[in-house]
């Protein structure tokens, strides 16, 4: 069992060293290595309890409900999700279910992100890998057609093998499509914000970048989008950039090359840009990450792309309403 690693002292230590920690795992025996940021994992367990089946359809992504202490959680088989195609949602996923060569307990990651807690079945746990953010590379759909846009970045293992970081927010949307539909209905009701200021947005997940783009477009705001923190900082501190035009910065925390923590730090510690408000838009919703971001002088912390909350905060920061 791996206990929750989201402690404030660890967040502080990793931030100071511009590092992250990845929990590595496999979906098949002796096959590819995948990873998730440890701050999205509450614990990893071997589960021998009951599974309450909620659907017997071959295309379902939810295997059922499991009970962990006082929690009842949906269980998602990650290998089935990797073979899920949103353009062909009726295709059977049974051939891709994680299977063990001999009877043993399921290995389940209890994941906590975007205010959600779910169980994710994997084949086997590997180890925790410490990396500099500069060692993380952008990665979009490098693993084949069925897995396009499910890998958000990649890095190297101790021996040079590829480690692919899963876009777990995308998994949440595929498993619970009503979440996205609910956001879409909220976005439709957003009211235009009368401001000529430019928004700088840093987000490495294509799924979240699209959602944030829809929100800002509906608010009628001009925005420049960047796929990681380094690219945002390059623009912010470019001699050609007119700082007076920038109304605020919206940044994710978990990004290749330069994390959102570093974006906050460099922006707020520079006299030319310290006045620019910063909204953290992150799925790493643990209190320690929020406390760390706010201690670095971020102005607000919002759980991943909440349209109503985003409108209210932007309206307050740009118009003082």
C-alpha cells in the first residue's frame, strides 16, 4: 500500500527543486510503462473485496463499484480505456480487460483529482520516479490511433525506457461524459466580460485547453494559449510583449519543462509583472497544492475548468465586480 503523498512539506520541496514525482505502472506483463503524478493518487491497494456490477454491456468503461473503508467508488479498467474510441463508443472492450496469468488480487490506484475520487485498475505497480520538469517532454498521441490524446507527456526511466504520462483528466471525461455536457450547458449561460485585456493561458492537456478556450471565448476575452509554463514565460518576458495589455494569467500546475509553481514564482517575483493576477486552474485539488500556490502569491485556485467559478473570478480580477 502507498499512502497519500500529498503533504505540504513534500510539495514545497519538489517546487523548490522544480521536480515532480511519477507513480509508474504497467497495464500488461512486461509491457509499456505508464505514469501518473503522485499528487493525483491517494493510495495504491491490492483489492480482494466485492465488485458491484452496474452494467453488463461489453462497451462499458466502468467495471462496477468497490468499497474501500467508508468510500464507494467507481472502478475503471485503464487498459480498456486505452482502447476506447470516442468515435466508436459501442465497440466491445472486453478483449482489453486487464487479466492476470494466475489468481491474484486486483491492483487498484485510488485516484483523487478535479474533486473526484475513483478506483483505477492497473496490471502492476512499479515504482516512484523523481524527475525534473525540464526532463518532461510534450507528447500527443504517440502510442497509436486508439490511444491518441491519452498521453500528455513522456520522460525516460532509469534505464532509458519510455515512460508515458497518462492524461487522466481525459479519462474522467470519457468515463463520465455527462461531466463535459454539464460544463457545456454552464458555458452557454456565461455572460460576456467587457474588457480589452489579454489573458495568458498555460495548459498541457489538450482536453482542458479546449474547455478553457470555450470558456474564454464565451466570455468574449482575447487569450493566448501555451502548451506549457516555459512557453508562457517566454512570451511574458519577451521584449516585444506589452505588459500593460495583459489582464491576468491562468495556469495549470502540472506541465512539462516548467511547472505552474514556477510560472507563479517568476511572474510574482518580477517587478514588471508582479501586479498581474494569477489564477491556478488545476486538477491537483489537494489542499497542500492549493496552499503552496497561494503562498507563492497566486490570487485564486480553481478546480479544473469550472465555468461558473472561472467567470466570477475573472470578472472580479478584470472589472473589480
